[in-house]
């Protein structure tokens, strides 16, 4: 029996090599592309996306990268991640709320570059 689409949340994160507008755009688009590909998402499946950045990212908003990918009608929110000793620097995290017709166990969370240390149990 088919499950039908239900609301799911997908986590992901990446790190920058350097804090520049170009790097924020590039790494955010790479992360979003992987999340969309690995979870077989279309723009209409996405309800909203929350982005956080570590306090050392000041050159651009990750939401700008999402808008330039065509997510014009998707609500996007950015916030500053708290600074915790030992946590990755230059880190962008996201939480995608979307509709999927897959069980929760099939959701593919994506951690790239230096952010793989956040979830070593997940292989992107």
C-alpha cells in the first residue's frame, strides 16, 4: 500500500574554506543540491528551509544561494548558530521541511566537508 506524502525534516551541514560571498553561495548550493538529489525532492515538495551559520560567517546569507537556485516561493530563514568550543568553524547548517512519500528511515541527511564531524554516523 502506498504511503502518500508526509511532512519530513532533513538535516544537513557543510563548511567553508574561507568566508567570501562566492564560497557561501557555492557551498550552500552544493549542500542543497545533494539534499535534493539524495532525497528525490522537487521545489514544490519543500515547505521551508532554516539556515544557520556560525558567527564567523559574515559575507553572505545562505538564503541568497537558495534564491539563486530558483527557490523563489519557498520561505527561507537564517539565524546565527551559537558558538561552542570545539565545534566546526565556518559552518552552514540547514533544516529542510518537505513532503516525501518515503518512511522516516529513508530520509538522507547530508554532511559535507568539515561538517562530517557533526554526524560521523551518517555517510553522505
